[in-house]
């Protein structure tokens, strides 16, 4: 099975114009998947999330910053307890986000990525695998972050700056739904799309084959 929507160029699905669907469009080839997806939206959990997501999109598209979208979504879902899993490098931002959430009536449980203070050597990493070889470094611990927020009973977990892969581990271990406030990208000031919008500037950093 191969799905290549990014290469389509037609995007007839946006208008539900089935006559213009490309021959290899998954809408032509995998009707059973769309039937299964439709069934899941009729289930309460997925249905509630989908309806509230659509309502937030309609009300705040291009108007609300993402931090407000998260709060409006949480209100529509009747969530009152938010979890914040944040990177040590964004601890100041985490404090500001917590203040914003709390000022708007939410309770917040927040967990830093270095919780547990586990040495990187404990999972088999070598000194050369460290950010600063020759120094003690604590492992990022997204599994513990998720488990702590699970125990706290958070209803929606918000990611703030977790590294690539660490975010994957958190999402895989979180009971509550997960959304992202900001993705870490130190090379672009935490604006990952900068490398997409200005590829000429980032060419050397993007061209892996040329390294």
C-alpha cells in the first residue's frame, strides 16, 4: 500500500469531486478504510474530539493564537485539567503557559523532560552520544512524563518543545489526548517551517546526501 497525497496536485477531495480523483487516490482504492473511519467518528470519544476540533477551526481560524485554540478546544470538550509536558530548554515558556492556562480557569499538571534524573548511560548511550561529550547528562524521560500525567488524571496533554522521538514516546504512552503547542527547533527559533519556506537558506542543513 502506497499513499502519496502530498504529490497529488489536484486535491479533488477538498470539494468531494470524485470524478477528478486520480487513479491511485486512496479514496478510489481503499473504500473500506473510509468506512472504518466514518464508524469511529460515530463513536463518542472520536466523535466529540472531531466535532470540537471543527468548531474551534471555524471560530478561530487565522484569528486565535494556538494557545487560545487549545483552551477553547478544552472548554468545548469540558476538560478542566490540562497536562503540560515540557522541555527543560523551554522551562520559562512553560511557566508562562501555565499562568495563561490557570488564569483562564484550568488546573495544570506540568512535568519537565529531565524528571527522574536518569543518566544517559543507563539506557546504553555512549559518551559520544551526548550533546556535550565528557560531561554528565540526564536522559530526557518522556515515558515518565506521560505516566505521571496519566496518574494525575489529566484530560488533555499539551506538548511544549519535546525533542523529535521524545514526543513520539510521550504520545505512545499518554492516556489522555495529546496536542502540540510548540515543536522544538533550535535552528529556526522553534519555527520548523522556516526551513521549508526558505530552503535556499537552509540548503546545507537540509541536504543530507551532500554532507
